[in-house]
C-alpha cells in the first residue's frame, strides 16, 4: 500500500475507508499493531465461502475480529 486511495472506491462492499476520517481513525492503532505481527498477502485470493453472507452485516469488528493470524502467501 502506498496510501493512494485507489482501492477505496473499488471495494464492492465499501469496506475500505479513508484513514483520515472518523471511521478510519478507529482502525489506525489496530492496523499498526497487527501489521507488525501478521503475515503479508501479496497475491489476491478468492473470497471465503461465507463472504456473501457477511457483506451487508454492519459493525462486524466486535463479533468477527480474531487476533489469530491468517495465512500469508
């Protein structure tokens, strides 16, 4: 990421927000912490099978976030 903002309008479910706005600010510290711990993903992967069921769910963080790392490349 070079912080160019191109991905924001491209996200089909508007899950990517500008980190200078109020919505993005709450994720800055979280991103800072886990970017150091979690493996990198440099290639696009297919969506998870249950992705469609979650796309319209609001405020997913409290119930869906896990601090366990996923798989990298």
